[in-house]
């Protein structure tokens, strides 16, 4: 991420089991924010500053640490993000985080 802009971290919980999501900025030992909950808890959103531009997100679900993957998907004003999956609600170990910048 570019250094120093404000960005929004959006955490949409998507499972019946607990998901824990923690963004870390630069080499911080403590997370800049955190969310723990399930799909009954809705979406959480935090506005943060990227400082030096290094962002790490720790994700765990069902009490197990998740593998992480990152994708850059440039979106224009008015675009929407659709998330979906097939399978049993307890058959996976994931969490979703959307980082949005610049904030408009």
C-alpha cells in the first residue's frame, strides 16, 4: 500500500463460527484494530493510516490460523464487491478483509 494515506479496513464476518481479524501496520507488535465475531455480528469497519505502507493481517477462524492471500482489484466509484461461497458453513477456515484507499 502507498505510504501514509488513510484507508478503510472492512471486515465482513461470513460464517457461523468465530472469526478473528487483526491488521498490523508496519512492524507494530499490537494490531491497529481487531474484530472477533461471526455472521450475526455484521460488518465492522475501521479507518486507519498506512504509515510506512506495510500492512499485515492475521486471520483465524474456528480457532485456527488461516492462510492469507492478497489481490489488488481496482474499483471505480459505484462498483460493488460481491462475496460468495459454496459448502457447509463449518467446512472451511477463512476470513475476509477489504482494504479501501483512497478514501473518497
